[in-house]
């Protein structure tokens, strides 16, 4: 037979054990699936597949989705990725790569970036800025900051602010593409006939890869579209 003291000690241990489990469960709920009255309203069923079928960054994507929906943006699918809009204007999107996942602020260049966490993907990117993550813990730790940045981006959109873009003439033309233009007058004429926006899109697209072989491949695959007077996404 156990003494009264032993039984009391056993009860205390049991209470402590279950309290710990409850606290752990509460942490998970709070940080991963904490309910928010506007989330389900703003979720778009057409975007669900992106999250449910993700092979990489699944947990990170879901957490980023919840954070952004907390900020009352509308969820849409653009460029094959979740994009969040304010009155049909793009504010932020979610995307993933081999080494990291990220949110991309469409007008990130206008953000104050108080925490110095914004990343410019390449020197040719003018407006967009990323915040990158390699695990869900980083996202949880930055949640208040992310919401501050998103709210600032919303204020920028409400104010109608614009990123002042460089002119096409200020862009650096990749050497591989310049050689094509010099050697094919018909290509040069077709490229110059494109709208400035389409020209910038091509130059940005051609300049992105670090390897010459990849830049050449992109140029070769795009030449026919340029000759037909089409833009990169047409």
C-alpha cells in the first residue's frame, strides 16, 4: 500500500506531465494552426493545390500562407504561385527554390526595411524584394516582423506609390544577346519594335543566369518570339 504522501506525489507528477503536454500542444496550435476569423474567407480553393502538393517547403508554405491571410489580403494564383492582392493590385507572393523558400514583396524597394532582411535577387531586379527562409522556425521567429512588413506594403499600395523604374536604355544588354543583335539585323529590328516593358523583361530574363551556357539557351529559345513581336509571357 502506498502512503498518502506517495499518492500525493504521484498525482503531482501526473498533473505536471499533462500540463507539459497541454503547453506543447498549445504552442503548436498557436504558431501553426491558430484560428483567425478572416483566413477561411480569404482563402482561394484554386490555390490549395499549391500547398497540398508541395514536395519541398510544405510546412513553411502553410505558415507563410497563414501569416499573410492574417493581414486581410486576397489570395490568388498568378505566375503559378500564390499571390496576395489588395483591390486587384499585387502586394506579396510566396515562392520556393531549391535552397530556400521566400515571400516576395512586389514593391519591396519602397519598404523601409527596418530589420535589414530584404534581399534583392539580382542587380537587375528593380522593384521586388525577398525575405528568405530555410525552415519553419525562422518564419515563426519573424512572424511579428513579417506582419509589420506586409502592413507597410499594404499602406504603400493604398497610397498609390510607384517604383521608379530604369529606362530600357539604362539596362545592361548581356554580351551573348548583343552578339545576336549585331549579327542579325532582323532580330535587332524586331527587338527595337517591342514595347519598352517587353524589352526590359527580355533583358532581365537573359541576364539572370550566371552561366554563359544558360544565358545562350534562353536567348535561343526566345528569338522566335521576339521575331514574332511577342513578349516573354505572350
